[in-house]
């Protein structure tokens, strides 16, 4: 159409759904609220299959192999678990150091025991 389809200034967008006319309007506004771009689509045009049937979203490169899923879950769950373990061990070490600095650790004879 020769009309630019992008606006690189500060902006915000708006989606307007007209269910009675089955239209979707996408508008981009600048920081002053002035419309910069507007595109209107018929909801039927947005159907991926074009037959009005159900559409299924799948990754562009297909479903990942099982090993990638396991690796991803390990990284996602393993790192927080490792951080919690390190934090707990550090807390135990900090309590031990604090009890040593504030007094004799439990199980160690005190100065009172040596006077008897």
C-alpha cells in the first residue's frame, strides 16, 4: 500500500473487537494520544486454516525432543533448588559462627566448669 506499517516513536497500542461485525481493529498511538497506525482485520481472515475449523498452535520448529524438555525443566527447577540449599547451609554456618562469637558453643566446657 506504500504506507509505513511501523512507528518507532514512544507509543501504545489498542485492540478493539467488534463482535457484531466480526472485526478486529489494531491501532498504534503516539505519546500524545494521536493515532499513527490502524489496521482492521476480519476475524475470518485470522483463522490459520481458512476453513473455520479449530486451529492448533504448535511451535514453528515442531515439538521439542524429550531430552530438551528434561534439560529445560532441570535448569528451571534445579537452579532455584541449588540456591535454596546454599542459602540453608550458609544460614547454619552463620548461626554456628554467631554462637561462637557470642559465647561458648554447646558441648564445650565453660570457664565456670574449670573453677570447680
